[in-house]
């Protein structure tokens, strides 16, 4: 993607993003979900 896609005023560069594989992302999201579930129970108003 060119620089203007990231609010950069010039187009003299590009950006490359490497993401983890699907299994790692799934595990991370499950951990976040578990954490938020416990957090809600402890801090319920």
C-alpha cells in the first residue's frame, strides 16, 4: 500500500505487513475473550 493510505503526505514509500497464522490469531482472540469474561465478572457494576 502506498504512503497516502496511512495518512502520509508523500507516496515515496510502501508498507509491508506480516501477520501471524490463523491458528495463532484464533488462540490470541480466545485468550482475550476469556480474560474479558473474567474481568466483567470481577468488575460488574
